[in-house]
């Protein structure tokens, strides 16, 4: 955990005073597929026919390779098995 002292106008009971940075050693995902990445702002602009803002601010979705949902599901099953073997049910 990395603590920060960022000044904010937001009352402290609405926001935590730190950010969590997660790191991971990764390997090439297999099988993988290509999906488009977008964001809530772009989706809002598309729904309201404001495509010119998407182009102006370069908010177009872009493709990225990701691990398939089937592989992710299997990884989670193995994680559950690991927790079971360790007796970790919390």
C-alpha cells in the first residue's frame, strides 16, 4: 500500500487517503481473444450522439488481447481448490 497526501476538496469520509497498487508477474495468457476496450465517458457520448467529442478527445475504443473468459473461470476453480486444500474459508 502506498499512502499519499493529496489535497482534496472532497470530505475525507467519502474518499480514502491512499491508493492500492497491485503488481503481478504475468505470463502470456492462453487462450486469448481480442476485445475492444472502452470507458464510461465514451459510452455516454455514443448514447447521446456526441461522436464529435469522442473524435476530438481521442476516446475511441481500441483492441487489446485478453485471456478468454473460459480460462479465467478455470483459474478461479483452481484457486478455490487451493483455498480448500489450505483450509482457508474466509
